[in-house]
C-alpha cells in the first residue's frame, strides 16, 4: 500500500522544486557578453588570416589545418566567440569562415596602428554593451575594487551568477587593448584619445601584453579532497631565498585571491613534504587535483617535470611566469599569463588585473567542455593515462 504523504514531506518536495527551479533559471540565464577574453578569439582570427590570406576559408579546411575537429565543442566555441566579438563571420554550421572588416584591420600587418587600435577597442569594448557601459562609468578613474565593479555590472542588468566573469573579462580586455594603464602608481582606465595619442606612426602590428606564506600544516593524500583542490606547481627554494619570497608573493597576492570564487583550496608542495623532493603524494596531487597552476618563473627543472606529468593526464592547467622570462618552446603553445615583477612600482598597481587574468583562465579551464591542449594531447590524442 502506498504511504500517504505527510505534511513534512510536502515541505521537502516544495523546497527541492524551488532549488531545482533556481538552478534551471541560473543555467538558462544567458551571458550578455562573450564567453572568452578578446585575445583568445583574436588568435583564432589570426589563424583564419594566416590560412586564407584575408579571403573566406572553408570551415572544414580551416580546422584541418589547425589539427582540430570542426565539430568538437572547443572548435565550435572558437567560432562562436570570434563571431560574438565581431572578428569573423560564419557560424558553427557555415561552409565558410571569413574575417570582418574590423577583424582584417586588426590581424593585417599593413593596417595603420591607429586603425588597429580603433578596431580593437570597438570590438573588445564598445560593441559589447555591458563592457561599454562599465567603461563609460569608470573612464578617467582608478580601476575600482573588484566588488565595486561586480555591483556595477549587476546594476547594468548582468545576472549575479555571471557578474564576476563579466568583470574579469572586462578588465583583461581593457588591459589587452591598452585602455588600462599604470599612471601615478595605480592602474587607471584611460580615455581612447589618450591611447591614440601614444600610437606610433608606423603600421607595424603591436601586442599589448600583459605575501602570504603557505600554511605549515602537512596535508596527506589519504585525506585530500582532490576535486576541491588546486595544486600549485612552483619553484619554492629555502626559507628566506629569493625563490621562496617570489613563490609566497604570487601565492598570497594573486593565486589564492583569484581562486576564492571557485572554492578551491590551494596546496603547494611544501605543505605536503620536503621542498625539492618529488614524492608519491606530490605526484598524486599533480595527477588528480581538479586544477593545476604552474609558475614557470626561474625555469625550475622540478616545475617542468611536474608540468609534464600533468600534461600526460590532460587535466586543466593554468600557466604563469615573470614577464621578463621567456616561455620555453615546448610549452609556449599553451596560454601563459605574464606578470611584471621588474619592480614594486610595476607590480603593485596591476595586482587586481593579474588576479582577473588568473581567474579568467581558471574559469575557462574548469568548464565541463574545456579541452586541454598540450603537446601530448595534440600529437597523441588517443593516449590515455590510468591511475
């Protein structure tokens, strides 16, 4: 005989339905901005130009030349993001992909520097409505605190669940096109006229690139919550050394704050075992953590060894490096965030935008359909590693 529902059961059902409706509403809410920073689809546009020379390119031919499946989620997202920014024309099912007028101006070395700047600002900021409104509200001022920008984004109608992503993308785009500059010891959102006045007369293309010590408690792999862990591969060094101070600085001022919205616990090797020694516990973290952030600064051999292990399992990775150091050839195919530590006056004003860059890369890396492109996945796509 079926059990008659009790009054308490009804309350539980109603609460469950309410939570389900809220989750569905959150998932259905559409971004009013592209799901990538401007530099990523710009790379795609450059590939279209390289392969087609400014003419339309067959979609299938394009992805064959790129060594990617045209029907994969990552490939489709490239087309969507480039289209949303107005860099290319042609959807995910189109026969041809071609550059827009502005897209061609940006990627063609024969365009004047002024035309490139205007086209980049137009596509990365002005034609994305929430970005244009944020820019208009704060231009001429210091870059506001992250929380202030998030509140402003919500006031502009951006869904609360998307507001942090919108702000991070906005900041990275500002910096990429040159509208975020360090002036008087702080990062400021500058007027377009100021940017244009600094443009060189040549037509050569330009590219604007962009301490809390880890806890001493030992974390064992037996109790590790790998799904909520980010393992931080970094040069560590001895207490008091330049390497240790560098690692602590990046960890405390950039990495940990950037990961707070994702509720990931950051673990560095010295919280597990003796620094400089690669143990089984460290390998466990490298190969099983939900995310790995690798600091390539100092070109530390252990870092590259650990990074190679992560490449083999094809799980999410974010790379950072000091801006004056070169990314070695074998890993320079992967997007790397360059952080200027040449002096305190260069580093301190940009901390907030560095956090946004890291947060943006993390957000993309953790998306369910994100494809991790490493030298191993590119050349040996069918290779699998079992733990």
